[in-house]
C-alpha cells in the first residue's frame, strides 16, 4: 500500500484563523504603531514604500530609520518574543511580547524612544481596520498574545516571502519590494505596467483620498498573502484598474477562484498551498496565472517587462525545473562571471 504525500508542518505550518483571532488583532495594531514610527521619520517614497515592514529570520523589521544624523531600527522577534530597538551608535532597548494591551505596548515603546533621544509623534488612530475607532494610547480591549500562534504566522510569512521573491525575479519592469503592509496586515509584491491609472476611489477606514491615490497612481498587478479570507488565510491577486475580461481569464491551480465578497480579487486558500505536493510550484502557478490575466487583458508590453521564460514542469516528479530562457529582455542563457562580458560584447 502506497502512502500519500507527507507535509512538513514546520515549513508550511497549519494556521487555523479561529485559533488566534484575538492575537492577530492585537499584533496587527502593534505593527501599526511600529509602522507609523517608520512613516513619521522617513521621506515619502512612491506608493508609500517608505512605511512598510520586512520579513526577517526571526520576525519583522522596519529596516534602518533615519533620525537626524543617527539611524535606528525596530524588530519584532517572534522566536524569543521580544521587540528590540537598536541604534547605529550602539544604544538599544528591548521589551517583552506577551499578553498586554495596545495602550501599554504603545506607552512603553514611546517611552523607550524618548529615552534614546528618538522621540516621535504620530497620529494614534488605527487605519484600514473596519469598525475600530479607538486610538492606540486608549485601547485596553486588544490584549492577547499567543506566542506559538504568532510564531506559526511568522513561519508562513517566511515561506511566502521566499516564493514571492522568486516570482519577483521574473520581472524587469518596475516592481515593488516584497514587503509587509501593516495597514492590511499582509505581505505583498506589486508589478507595474508603466502606465498611469485613474484616481482610486478610496474607502479604507481612516485613510484619506491622498493615501489611495498615491498607492494606486499607476496601473498594477498586485499579489499577496493575508491571514484572512479563508480558514487559514489566503493568497490574493488583483489588478487596478480592473481590465475588461480580467476575472474570466484562465486560472490555476485547482482551488483558486474569483471572490467578489473580498472586494474583487483572485484568491487561493493558504491551506491549498500548504497541503499540496509542491507548495512552491502551487503558489507560483497562482501568482503567474493571475499576473498573466492582468497583463493580457490590459495589454501590457510583456516582452519588454519580463525577465525569463516560465519554468517547465519536470515530468519525473512534477516539480518546477530551473527557468528556461524563452522570451523577455533576459532571454539569453546567463552564466556567472560571463554574463556582463557577453552582454557588452555587441555594444562595442
């Protein structure tokens, strides 16, 4: 008798949302506080790329933040369950990640910044959270922290981040970093056609029109991962603006679908990826087919924007092979140490 495929829960962990709803809501607000500290101290970058967080080997980070002639960084460590503040001149502070109110988290973090000479003012109202109108410094309702659950979420981010980077590398046009938006509590990567877009209608709670106008100033195909939209969260993909025929394009893998109830986007449940024989290939298929749905229906200049041809399935095990050069700007085989020489040869 042949047994079915086994899945390593340590790599793509199970993440039933109903088991950590309170923790998710609390940590979401903690990340908003940290993200707003970064936003308050950095110059605005197109599409608000200056405000996001990034996945690390232990959690999430702001990356270095300028403060006068100093820099500092704030890191969530979901292994040791601490929040750390470090500076370029060797100072630092640390605080426990444990069950505590959002107000308490806010007060301690801001006190540490004051002690380090990094005082920062922010608008303390949460954003993009429907029905929540309580400022951080007054929120004593959200106070949960399940360390094991948040560690599982971080590990799901690590795997998603890794595959998103692989997908990102296929594109030579304008493309965002793979980054974590604390407004929606989601990991995202966005490709751009190069054309401007009509003004976004907005509507996110406590986000004025300028916020969405800047975020969606240009035509996009955007994909991400969000701990919502399904029993264990979901991967999503959408286009702005939504081209005619977009939602009716071919889509893979099995289990992916169009969801009007989530604002109009393609969705692939996280548990479909986690339980598949090849999670990487399953997720990449979703990312690629949904991007192609946007690019084809909106008439993107794909040969000018795409780096490599698509990887072909390897017949023996059904896994994705190495990318085979086919179309796009980088369609020639590239070898380490000779690629630059070969590409310059014909320009002399």
